[in-house]
C-alpha cells in the first residue's frame, strides 16, 4: 500500500490509501489463548464523501462562471470604444452633423456630412448585430463541444460503475476505480449541473438538470444537440440539447434544465444576454429611424420638396439594426436632405435643429429615456455581467 501511494502521489484524483487493521484471531494452547497480533481488515481511501459532494457542487458553479465570463469578455469587446469608434460615437456624430448643418443650411458640404455620418451609423448598427450573432453561433459550437465531452464522461463513469460492482461483489474495495470515477464526476460537474448518489453494489446514478438521468449502473444516456426553431428568448437556428430516457421514447428538449456548469453559463449568455442586446440594438435603430423620419418628413429639401423619409423604414423593430439604411434618394443626392420647415425659406434651419436635438429627447419606446441613456444603460449591464 505504501508503494502504491508513493507511485500515485502525482496522479490526478488519487486518494491516499491506508490499511485498516484488526486483531487477529488468537489460537488456543491447552487452556491458554495466544494472541496472533493483527491482520489486514481492509484497504480504504482517505477521502470525505460529504466534502467530495460539496466540492462537486462548487465545481459546477465554477464551470458556470468561467463559461459565462469567457463569453461576456467577447460581448464586452463589441461595445469597447477605447480602441476604435463604437456605436455611441457614431450616434453622437450623426446628431452632431445635423447641428452643424443647421449652422449653414444652404451648404452642400453640411448635407454631405450628414449623409456620410448616417451611413457610418447604419453600418455600425450592422456591425454590432453581426458580431453579436457571430458570438451566438460560436457559443452554439462551444455548447456542442461541451455536450460531446459530457457524453464521453458519462460513458466512462458507466464503465467504471460496472468495474466497481464487479470488484465489490468479489469482496474488493475498488479504490482506484472509485478515485477515477470521483474525478470524472467532478469534471462532469464543471460541464453541466448534476446530482449523484451511490447505490447498493457501489454504482452511482447521475442526474443532470431535473430529470435527465445520464448514468444508471452500467448504462449511460447520450445527449444530442440539434438546431431548432426560435422559442422565447432562444433565437432561430440556435442549438438545443435533447435527452432520450429510453429506447422507445422520443427525445425531448431538455435545454432549459441545464442551468449550471460551463454549458449553463454559455446558454445563459446566448439565450439571455445576447438576445436582450440584439433586442435593444434593434429598439435603438428603430427609435432613431422613426423619430428622425417623423421630423424630416415635415421639412423641405433644397428643391423645396417635402415629405421624404431620411431613413428607409424597417418593417418592424426586430431586425431593425440590420435593415436600417439611408433613403436611396438622399444617398444619391444629399440636397434631398430637409433642413427647412418652410418652402422657399433660405436660411431656415428649423428641421435640421430639431433633428439634432433628438439626441437629448426621450425618444426610446418607454418615452422616458434618451438614446444616450438607453445605450449607456445597455453597456453598463454588459460591464456588470462581465465581472
């Protein structure tokens, strides 16, 4: 046993073993009984099962926060304006250009500047949307990879169950197999929220989430990853995790049960954080488009024409950040930008001024929040979740 302990001192998951002694049966000599010293009763592991369970729970929490933290660090970079211009800067530049245009409403250069800042703004809305969706797709890949790891771990745990039951039935302790199984259970807990219990014969039953029994005796269930339609906060095409509890039943979507471990952290960012951020950037784009168009359509352009929108209006809020674009007529000819409230009124900058001031008005859907306040709140929440 001492040699075994020394040989495995660097083996991950190994528990030091010790020999449990008991008094040897004495022998009789006439009317005397002579002691025979001690004998080996068992070779046991020096581990604490309660502590192992607590460590397992902490591993699941650690896996969750590590998975979420790594994903949130990527999300945070989408809004990082320290190195490059970001969405907030482009919004400010756009409204600034209208305020500058108002200083010289007859200027072609001022109108051209408005058109260019608007095109930069619509381009950055698309950048934010694309990058968030790219992260979402990458999280799907990571979820799939982690599910593959879960399936490998549960398969080996089931095999170890079989070995431990065999050794136990033969009167042995199966210490090395138990050490290996404990290690795998911890690794499994890093991937997904689980609970487990050991039954008669030494086999453990491992359950993920509320009802997904992953290991029972020598049987391991396989989780499947499938691309599915949108559902609530889960966006169209995102992967879901399916569980099949027996050979005759249909697999069911168990994704919402998996709230811990790395998989839980990744799903949280994908289905909550990124979905909310995409919704918010769409609301921002839609609100800017509707309020600017409302004012702009009442104004007159350099040709004394009234009624044209500044932006091509998105059909709905969802997807507005991708669909927002400058009106084709304005893209071709900036003189179609309206700056005046009245026709044939040289120097009239009423509409240009009004659009420039929209940045400071409560134009978001709740009618209580400015564009700047809405954006800062969104970025602030990203910062909090990234900690």
